[in-house]
DNA sequence: CGAATAGTGTCTGTGAGACAATATTTA
DNA sequence: TAAATATTGTCTCACAGACACTATTCG
C-alpha cells in the first residue's frame, strides 16, 4: 500500500536530492578553539592534502542525528556526542557530484576524548586550511552558536569535568570567546550559576582556589527576589 | 561525465529522501500574532477540514528558498517574501507517504499583502486548529525566531510602513511579544534605533505624536562613547 | 475646562567594567 | 619575606522598570 498521488505516482517517481550531514566537532587545543578535520578520500587515494568535516549521506530509516553520529563514529572515531542542527547548505553546484544538500551540525567535546591519527587532526579555528565544499562556512556557524551557548551557561558543552576552579572555567571561556576576560568580572558573572563545593584546590604557587560545579538549574540571570 | 563512486555507482543509485519546505508566514490580525494556513488537498477533495502551512517538494536546480517562494506564490498567493530557514524536521514516520524531511522556514508580512480565500486563512498563533504533520512545531519555532528578531531591531519584518508613531510601533511589538509594554520604557528602548522625522501625526483626540523611521544602521545598543 | 494622548523627569535596582585592596599560599 | 594567585570592596556607568509630572490637542 504505497502512497500514490493524484497522478498515480509515488514519491520515488520524482527527482530527489542526496542529503548529507556534516558536523563541526569543536574542541580546545592549547587554550584555543579548534575543530576536528578528516582527510578527504581523494587525498587518501594519493591526491593532494585536502581536509573536510566528517560527514556522510543520510540512510533510509535514519534521522539526521543518527547519520551524524554514524559519521562521527566511523570517520572521526568519537562516540556519545549530541550533534545539533545548524543550517542546511543547498546552493546548487556546491557539490560537483550532483544534487547534494548538506545539513550542518555541530557539537563540542573535550580534547581527551579525541583520538588523532594521520587522517584525523585538530586545527585552531582561526588557522584553517583550505576545506572541501562550504565546510569553512559551517565552522563559522558552529563557532557563533557555541559562543552564544557559553554566554548563557557556565559549561554547556561539558568541556570541564566538575568540580573545577574559577580559573579553569575562565580559561575555557577565553578559548571559546577568543579573547581575554577580566577575572573579577568573570567570577561575578558566573557565580550565580555555580555551586561552591567548599573544597579547595591548589596548583603550584598562590592561594588555593575554591572548587565549583554548575548549579542545578543553570538559571539564566541568577537569583531574583 | 557523471560522478561515480569507488563502487562505480552514481548518487542516484542510493536511496534518497524527498525534501519538502514548509513556511510559517506570520502576520498581524487584530493586534495579535497570526499565521497563514491553507486547506489540505484532502480537505479540498471532500475530507474533513484540515489545515497546514504552505509547502512543496524541492525541485532539481532549485534552492530551498526558491522552493519556499514557489509554494508561497502558488499556494498562498503571496510574492516577494524572504523566507528564512528554521530547522529540518526529520523524524522517520512524520509523513505517512514515505521518507520525507521538511525544511521549515518562516517570514513575516503585513496583513494588507495577504489575499484570503476559502482555502487560505489566517489564525492567531495561540488559537491554532489541529494541523497536519508537525506544523504546529514549526509555528512555535517561527514565533520564537520572530520574537528574537523584534528584541534586536524596531521593525525587522517591515510590518509598519515608515514613518510611524511610537504608539503604532509599540502596538506591533505588543502583538509580537504577546504582552503589554510600558509606553515610557518602550519609547526609551526604541529611540536609539529610530530617526525622528520632525513631522507630527494626529489621530483623533490627544496631543499629536511625532513620526519616526528606523535608523539607518539600526544599531544594537544605542550610542556609546 | 476636562479627557485623552504624547513625552519628560527622576528615582531605584541591577549588573558590567574597572581598579584597588585584602587573603592565602609556595618558593 | 616576596611573588603569585584568589577573592572581595568599591566606584562608575548604562540601562530597564516604574511612577509622576508636564505638554498638547480635541470635544
């Protein structure tokens, strides 16, 4: 009992695009925001060095998220992510193989969870090499989205394992924002969304820092009365 | 010279989804935010009353925007819009005809530009009837996006033809936000993004109001020094 | 004049930015 | 003790919310 339209045709009787997913996996590398890239098949077969975001075509019965997770597992060796949709790139001619649109996704993962190989690397987002397709645009979308995330919550992407010191948290925010942040202002803006653990942590010289963990509700603007 | 992969297959040799676009056209109706709906084909053929957003399948050589514009022209009788992408809805099973994903779009249009018929109507967004597919979700996305737009700029969707009075602008913002706004606070928050024309406008009783138009750059936060 | 609408004065609270001072460690 | 780091005090500025007051027009 396949569906047929008023002309007696099924959906498969009409031309359809190939739908791909590509995911910008952001991470930190030496206190800078970086993105995971993989070598293209062409490059693996002996062409010149060419990098791209991990991606794949969507298979039947699969959601876009499923497809993104599959490509991350198989091509980037990362598991357990939660890719979020960014935008559909659909310019005709963006892919010389034919009619292909790409649903861009992004996620963030701490560097410890990545396994780099000669076909999987991590590059700072402000020093990207030439990328295949419109993958540079996707990364720009991802960076914008991540910066917006970090303006709303202490560590939405779980780049830090709690508990953490204010200094470490600030380091993460500085990497994400790409600029230095004032310690005192940063502390005060974060405190309403953090829970002090009462424990201290010392790292070399100087007064030990208190350890915090994200507050339960991670409320937006702190306590109101 | 069709592309062939390492197995000698073209893109068309693999299963592909049908890709649709659906657009939430928001407008104002009696000072309330409303959305344009069309009667489903089933309903037209004599089924029970059932409404949906205007949409269509994407054709080859066409961008998603093109497809959205085509569906708006042909099914909703509106031209000259600039639909923006919201989200891809891809739950398997969301469409009982087969593997269909929908790229949701939205745009806004002043009510004067709409021509309503017995198959095209406008309904307040907080009094929606049952809708086909996940179109209610799309409308929710669209309303959120529009509210975000109006928090950043006086009239991003050009619902008002300049010049306009502060009162009219506030009326639009109240409709979009779905709540009353304080006249004095609203005025002061808008002034940095408006240019006074020097002209006055009187509407019945009371002191005439000055007419404004959106400031050129529509700057975000007003003047800094 | 009185009602209605437009616009301004001004007070309060909140929060960011910035600089300075204090507190607690290790070398 | 000196240097390094953490934390708090405090001042300033900007801005939203709120209420009261002034301004201008029509009936």
